[in-house]
């Protein structure tokens, strides 16, 4: 068990805040952030969790509760639906993480190639759908023609049967 420390120093609050924000912005859980902070600060996981929830998130300079508490802990700074930073500390933290995750040129080339391929495939898809609709209309037209021909052949068969019955009667 770790030794009890009663008073928190501002440096400890800052380290706890930076650790939790870093972990959550990378998609990791707050629980793992509290565990990491507890080893660095020499405090218990529960103490770090309590300090985070009851003191740090309630400070005015920390920002809104919504931006500090990602519901699933999966949002990253690159996602467009992330709330904008509410204070200077969050802006600095965002910029540090953004510099780490900046895409390399190879990824950008691959992204561009895939986007062009997607556009090409969409055009192909639209052309194939158009051809499919044309073939379906052609099929329906041919089906109607075949059904009409089948009706004509049935009528002709009936007429031939009636004629042969009449000939037999005339012969007898």
C-alpha cells in the first residue's frame, strides 16, 4: 500500500490532468490514466480518481465537463466532432498530440489514391446500375412478347384441335 499524502501540490494536479487528457485523447481509458498517474505521483489510484472527479474537472480553467469527459474515451483530437478546447492548457495539449499524429507523406499519397479509386468505383457503380435498369426493362419487354406469343400459340392449338374434331365429324 502506498504512503498517504494529504495535500496535493499544483504540480501534481497538472501532472494528473496532463496524464488523463493524454490518455483519453489517445483513446485509452481514464482508468489506465489514473493507474499511470498513481505510479508517477506515489498516490493510490482511488486518490487520483477522486482528485480528478472532485477537484480538477470542477476548476474553471479546466474547461467544460463535456470536453473533459469523453463518453466512451474514444474521441481523438483529429475527429471533427470533438468539442473545441476551452482553455490554453487544452490547446497546448491538443497541439502536442497533433504533432505526434501528423500523417506522413506516404499515408497522404495512399489516402489520395484511395479517394480517386473510390470516385472511379462510384462512377462504375452508377454506370452498372444504369445498365441493370436498361436490361430489366428489356427483359420485361421480352417477357411480355413471349407471353403474347404463348397466348397466340395456345389459341392456334385450340383452333387446330377444333378443326380436327370437325373434320372427324364430317368424315363420319
